[in-house]
């Protein structure tokens, strides 16, 4: 598609008020799903993040890596098992999770940011005591080395931002009880970090357009959800399965003071820029 120089100038002019609004503010982006593993989509998402950083917005990127963990476990002859939507993680699995998330996945993202023109530092929740956790115990199921966050210290993230870098964070926490490392749900980790940082925006990239009234119809997007409506939407079966913890993370972030929280479709090119720099926005936004 051809875009004239005049059209390019008009687009930049329209984006200016939003750039002014968010410059110097912190935006936490949780990145996961198929967009991470599609080279074209991956580069588009990272390009958006680098652009935000270059115009003075403090981006904190929290990533998942489920498919890469599953692939590595297969190579090592292990089968992935899920309990209530969470990856069961035994002691050996935890070594694989830590190796993949804090190693390959994290450093691949740092490398890509650098190649596109940004500056990033790869971290995990263990670094600087950022995330501490205890063993997840819901009284019903055993999840192995899956953790529940007990404390958050964002000092190392702030130091990284002050030096002009984009923090790229793998969701692994240090155990408060036994010194073990714990696997943390990336959505939950990102939400907790957003609150602790006093972020202006929390964006959660996933593989669907947002909350759909009919999960089989992507044109049934619900653009705005009040957090008071969430229990009823769950009861009606509109919010189900893996979308429930994502929605709950967004609701918790809003309840604790985050101004703008959205679930976005990472498969849509430049969905981050559309959300940040336009009135229309994209995906589902959560409000009080």
C-alpha cells in the first residue's frame, strides 16, 4: 500500500498528542502467544516497542515462552502436563523452564530489540529480588514448582529504565521458603509489576482480538468491559478458560490504580501503536 509523504506527515501529527501524553510514563507490555513465533509479527511488535522507547515512553516487556518450553521438553523426552490451565512443573521441568525463559527466549528478544535499533537488558524475576514467591497452593491441586508472588521489588527495573534500556523480563521468581526458583504465570507477573511500577498502561498481547461475546466469532468483540461486569460474563460463559486469568489480571491492575488496561490481538500488525496513539484503540479495554 502506497502512503504519500503528506499522509505520513498527517499520521505523525495525529499521533503527537498521544506521544506528549505518554512521554516519561511507564507502559508494561506482556508479550506471548503466536506473535512471538511468527517472524513478521514478532518484528512488528518489537518495532512498536522500540518506537515507544525512542519517543520517551518507558517500556517494560514481560514475556512468556510456553511453546519453546514444550519444544525443549519434547527434545529431552518429557511430556508437558497442565493442571487447571497452568503448566505442572516438577524439579527437572523447572530447570528447563528457567533455561528456556531466562536464557534463549529472553536473550532472543533482547537481541531482536538491539537489531531493530533499541537498547534492552534481559532480566528474570530472580534478579535483584524483583519477584519472590511461595509454592502455589489452592487446596485442590498440586502444580509442582509453580509459584504465587508474595513480594515485588522494582528497583532494578527502574535502574535499567533510568540508564535508557528496555527491561525484558522472564517470569521466574525466587522462593521465599526453600530458595527454589518458581515458574510464574506471565500475565500475573506483568500485572503485579505494572502495579508496583505505577504504570500508566498495562497491555496484554494474546492470540484473540480481546473478549468476545461469542468465542467462535471474532466480530463479536466487546470493546469495553467494566470490572464490575466480569463475574457475570464469567457466569454466562462469555469469559472462559485461559481468558479468565488474563481478564482477572487486568481487573486487578485497574482496581489498584492502573489508568488503562487492555487485552490486544498480537496478530494484528502494530496493534500496540493503534492502541497507544489513536482514539479508536483496539481490543478490549477494562475500566472501573
